[in-house]
C-alpha cells in the first residue's frame, strides 16, 4: 500500500509553500518486516545516522543497483562466451550464470 504526500501545503499567509513536479513527489509505503530483519534495519540506520525509513529506502536502492549490475555481468559473459564449443567450458559457464542469476 502506498500513500502520496500532499504537495499543496499552504503557509500561514496562504501562499503555497512549495511546488513539486510529478517526478519529485515521494511515495510512502507501509511494509512489514520480520523481527530479525527489522533489528538489522535499526542497526543499519543507527550506523549511517539515518531514520529507519531512509535506511530501508537506501537498502532497497542498493539491492536494485546490485541486481542491475548482476544482470549486466550475466549478459556480458553470455555474449563473450556464446561461440565457445568446449563442453567443460559450457558446464562451467552454466554454473557461473546460475550463480549470477540466483546470487549464490
């Protein structure tokens, strides 16, 4: 579930406090975390000096960037080795690709 922040906040004088474009509006999500994961997030937030919400946002961003990097690595290796006909090399590559895809 997500909640959009109100962007039409008015100051005491009735003038709009800020105008945000559609791209600048932040979405808020409510998530449930397992207790062990929640405590890890709390420790991370304390370590980096951020709120728990900002820590979660940062961890999600880092995870998505990591996934993108792994995907790029996968396709680079696949392209580099498509022409290889050695069966042992192919088996090794399958194992490498499996590790890249599954993150193991």
